[in-house]
C-alpha cells in the first residue's frame, strides 16, 4: 500500500501562493474589551458544557448520547462531560476515504484550535450550510492536496453545529484510548486532535453559538482523554501561521479556563512562543533581529521593524533548517502568503541554550527583552522556558 501524505507525522498543507497580507492585530483597547467580555462569556459557556448545550443557533434542544465520558477523566480527578451532538461523516454525506485511516494506539497530547479562513464569515447558520462546508473542505483536501480524507478530526460551524471530520474520529474519541491521526498541524499530527472553526477571526469575534459549541466539544474531548487545559492550544503554537486568527487565539486562555472550571481541574497559562509578522514592530522584533544577526545575517538592520529584509532572513533560516511552510489546511482558498512569519517552529532555531554573555548579539537580544518585560535572566544557560518568558 502506498504511503499516504496525510497519515505521516510530517503531513502539512501546500505552501500558500503570494497574495494579500492578513489584517493587522486589533488595538489594545479591543483586547481589554474582550477580557471584560470574556468573564461573562466563559461563565455562560461553562454552564452550556455542564448542561450539554451546543449552541444557541439550534432550533430544538440538542440531543446527546446516553453515555458520558469514560473513566479516563475520573482517574485524573476530573468531572465527566456530556457528549455533544456531533453529526457523523455519514450524516453530512462524506466521500469514503481513498486509503486506510491511521489509528494510533495512544491518546493525543494536544487539542488544537483552527479557523477555516475561507469561505469567510458566512451569515448562513443552518445545518445544511455546515454540512456543505465539510464537503467543500474534504474535496479540497482530497482533490487539491491529494490526501486520503479530511485533515481535521472535527469541524465546528458558525451556527454552532459540530461535525465529524476525518472518518472514525468520533468513535475513536468515544473510546478514549486511541487517536485518529489527521493532517492539520505540520510535524505534530501524531500528537494533536484538530478542530476547524468556520470563519476568519483575524479582526472579528466568533459567533456566540460557535463559541458555546467549541467549549462543549473541547470539554468533552478533554474529559475523554484526560487532557490538561494547558494542552488546549492554537495552530500557531506549532507552526508559523496566523491560524486561528488573532481574536480567536486571544480567547484560548478563556477556553482553557472554561474547560478547566467545567471539568473541575486546574487551568494554566502555558508558556508559548509569540508570532511575529511583516508589519510588526517593537522590542520582540528588535530582539529577533539581534538573534538573526547572531545566526549569520550580520547585515540585517536592527530597527525594530519587521520589514522585507527581516522577512527574507526568517524565510532563509527556515529553508536552511528544513522547516516547511505549514498553513491551516481547511483554508480551501489561498489568499495569504505566510512565508517568513516567525513563530513556534522558528524561535527554537534562534534562541540558543547559552548564557546571554556568550554572544554579543544574543546579549543585546536579552537586554532588549529584559528592558521591556522586567523579567529576570538566569545566571546559568538560557533555556526554552526562559526565552518564552522573556518574549511574553
């Protein structure tokens, strides 16, 4: 049987074609409003998870399977979570996979949140539309990418409908001990279970129905596998991509807190790499430029502006180290070129496990970050967590 590209741990989406850049992040005032709004949103979502609701867009009360989540969560001291209404591949008339579905005899480590980007923020909140989105994504993945099936394990619509993505995903999560390997996060598909959320969330917030169904779905998956809330992350926490959009990504801590509260387990604020893109500016960009100079890009100006020269340096560093361009696979129309984005798969190449004084440019990078964050710098070798703390 021929090897299947989407069933390998190194599966990834094709490189995007050059096009318009993604909109810039929103000003801090929006973030403050989002935080203030988040407390009420999280409380409502927790209540929905406890009651088994999947979104306000449903015309009738949502039906759930009789069984609750397995003893996996009980062993970790977590409460059980009701299984949301999830429409199966048969119910949305999925094509059969073109090859065997890979089922790994271990649990996934991470639950990963994506946005589909295309077909955009539709105002059609119907179940029929949600099913059509799944068919469109599957066609793109199979016919465009040459994969055997849809890349993600689940799809969440703007109307709050949750649908099974890759075949067998629903039954395997119900079992709580295995993992259907998908193709939604480059180089990490054996570790992650991916949820595609319909829409583009670079500037606007998700609909209330989508948010409520996302909390319910993630809570159920976390209960089934005993997943720690800290391991609920976004696509950009693995690859240098904007996915799942600045606004949705900015609410992931709210999601972790809501799931932790609902399941009765501690939440956490995981240390994560930031994403830098063309047009960004500030101390993180300046530090990155110092670190790039330490990697051999001596002519790169240190001006704190992520311009064409910085983008070329990042892209060259990625190419030299065999880091492939990974994009959100559910985007079945390509409109953004993310080449040269500096994210979670590039920072480890720039942040050496050395003392700050061992290299002049590294020392300047540390000083730049320390001055902006007021974080202490260890006297021994700088490790990954130290860099993440400085870059926070």
